[in-house]
C-alpha cells in the first residue's frame, strides 16, 4: 500500500539548503509498504542462501550470513521486509572457489572444455529447461528483491530465455559458416573457436538475470569454466539456480561466490587463475579489479561500465515524440539502467514548452508497489541510493535549479517520485555524474557546438538520443557522436535491444561489444589446424579427424565445408 497525501510537494526553489547546519532533504511520505491484509503478503519469498555451490557441489553454509531485504517496507515495523539470507564468504572460500574452477578447466583438459560443441549445447539447453520450471519463483524474487514491476520481472526472465535460444541459433550459424577445411596458398586449414579458460563474472543488480546471462551463456557454450560473483542486491535469483547448474554441467564448470565484493574478488584475481573477466558495473570498480591480476597482459576483459547518455532535443523536434521517449528513456525501471537517458539538453527556443510537457508527463506516471496493475515507478532496491540522489538534487537546487514536476523527489520509504530538475548547468553534479535513478536533469543549449563540447568533455561514451526532423540538424551531430558513443538513436530512447545489434561503448563506458554473435567471439579464441594440402596423409587426416576429434566434430545438422 502506498499512502498518498492529498497535498503533494510541487516545486523546489533554491534556498540555501545545503549548509552543514541545514542539510538538504527530499520531502517524505509514508513508506510504500505491505501488511498481512495485502493480497501479496503470502507471496513474499524467503530464499535461504546459506549455502554454497563450489566445484559442482551444493552444500549448507555454516559461516556468517547477511539478511537480504526488500525495498518494500513491512507496515508493522516500518522497516524493509526480510526476504532471504546470503552466505557471507571471505577470502579463504573465494580462493577455494577459483581453485575449483581452475581444476575444472585443468589447463584446457577438463571435461567441459574437452566436450564437443554439440554436447555443450545439449547441456545448456537442459539447464534452460530446468530453469523454466522455476520461472514463477524466480520472477517473484525479482519483483520483491529489486522491485521490478510484475511485467518487467517476467520480461527479464523471458527475454533471457529468448536470448539463450538466439545465441545457440547464432552459434550454429557461425559454426556452419566458418568450420571446415579450406585451402589457402597450398595450406589446408580448419578454423574453429575454442575456450579461453577460467572466467570471473560479476553481474549487476538491476538486470541480475538478463545482463549476467548475456555473458554467462556465450562463455559456457564456448567451453569456458565460470566463477560467478553474485550481487549482494539482486543475488537471490541466482541462489535459486544453484542446483540446476550443478546437475546440468560437469563438476566445477560453474561455481558461485557471495559476500562482499571487496573481500572476495581481489583475492580471486590475485591468484592469477582467472583468464577472462566479465564485469558489468562502475568503471572505478572495474579498474580496481583489473589491477589485482598479476599478469594483466594475458587477462581478456569484457566490461560494460558507466554511462551518462545524452538526449538532445532540437528546435524542430516533434515534442510529443521527444517528451514521450525522454520520459520512457529516463524513467523505465526508475532510471536504473545503463542505457537510460541521464541528461537532456533542449534548445533554448523550445525549452519552456518541453519542460512543461515533460514535468506533466512525469507527474502522471503511476507509482507504487511492483505487483500493482499499471505501476511504472517502484521502490529503489539499493538502501543508500535515496540519500545519494538527494545529494545530487540538493546540489542542483543550491546552484539555481529547481524541481519542476508535481511531487518530484518525494520519498515514500524506498519509493522516490521522479524529479525533473531544471535548468541544470555544468557547475552542478547532475551535469557530470551518472545518477542511475529517478532524477531527470534538463539543461539548455543555444548552439550545436555546446552539445558537441559536452560530448567531447564527457568521460563516458555509450549512447545518445537525437530528437529532430531535420537532416541538416542530425547530420553534424551524428558525425560528432560517431566517434564518441557506441549507438546514436534517432527520435528514439536509448536502449540495448534487439540483441542481434552490437551493444558497445567508448571511453569509460565499455571495453568490448555485446551481441549474440560478438559475445561468442569475445569469450573464445580462434584455433587453427593446418598442414600442407598436397601431402596425402594430411588429406586422409582431414577426412577422418572431424569424426574422431571432439574439437573438430561437426554439429549434427551442420555439413562441413571441404575444399580439399
């Protein structure tokens, strides 16, 4: 239930509210909460994560653990609901886990990397079938732990399953196109991709299933052994998969660690046993992890990092389209997406009208608990996030901006009504910092050179969204952005989908490209079997090896090319 006062906070002016004696505070309302009378009360989960999955063995954990809470409050206590527990592993257990992964890899001679591609596909498909049986439970946990509305929680699971299917389909196609014998300058060659080694994978809290599996599944299919550090927020969904993966894969192929990232990840990296790093998170954390490896020259890294995606509204923009896409782009899942629009620059000639429409549209967004019908704004799962957002808004207000939408910034426990902050300028933290939450900063530009200068000076480079109907307006901005960001969206919010398209970034936003095809390449290495084509023994070997070698064995429905 969400108590909504009749008189909501309308506008923040700019009095000196940031002094130490009078710190800035967002307005508050009673917490978004539930009690025994709520229809969803009995569906609240409790996931006992006091267990480990290391080396293919799931066993009870007798060490320290932490309570996992929901951003939904318990109306009886006024506190966050406890929905589970998570094992708090330390250095010793983290190192034990990576040693188990290294043993499963066995310098490339382990059961998983030596298994044929067809067999690995079959094992992964078996795991997916078992995960589907737990769909409702996983979706419910996503809804309670990270407050995804019911539609988005279900979509995350379903999109992940669809991504896995598309990845396997793409792998079959790529293998058909590339595998087989060819003759180049008298040399016969068989080229196929093979695993890299032990992968350390750290996924995010905001898309704990989809984003993490977008790296996990391609890495597994290519034969890598994976050690996953599950997030402290959003980790319970992974706990529900321990038994599935332990049963589906050879021992040690996929292990998990939990607990403090600072206590577990550096010791793992310092062992030098990690060959591949897959990390989705902040660039500072990514840098810190990379520096821990004793031989960084041989560490293959795939990083999806920070973003400060820019929305640019030109004077000729269709305001209905621009406002609609900026609202969706900045508030979907409360703005907790790397692909969210995180700063809007609007031409001064239309700024007042754009902001008026934007404020009205944002104020109308339905907010509440994740399972309530039609709800778009839900509680924030990170306990410290509201205080950080209050700092950003307070800084902007102190320097001349204001919150212009009705109720903007109101905190109801962990639920924050989105705040449209205008006008934002370069002196404010919101101009530079990635807020990763429901704060929508809007600034003004007079000339496209100001937009280009913002792009030039930003340390980030993931995406931008241009709202214009003019080729003359779009072309120079596309040219400037083409060497600064990975994706330029025309009259459309920033986003990752469809998964077939490259998802890339520049500067401190990414290292590597994600798509169903690129991920398969990122987590593998081309391997060549070659010999003189004119030699009769080689020609005989070429015909016989594909039926005898697991590495060279064709997929059942894939005929090999043969140029011999």
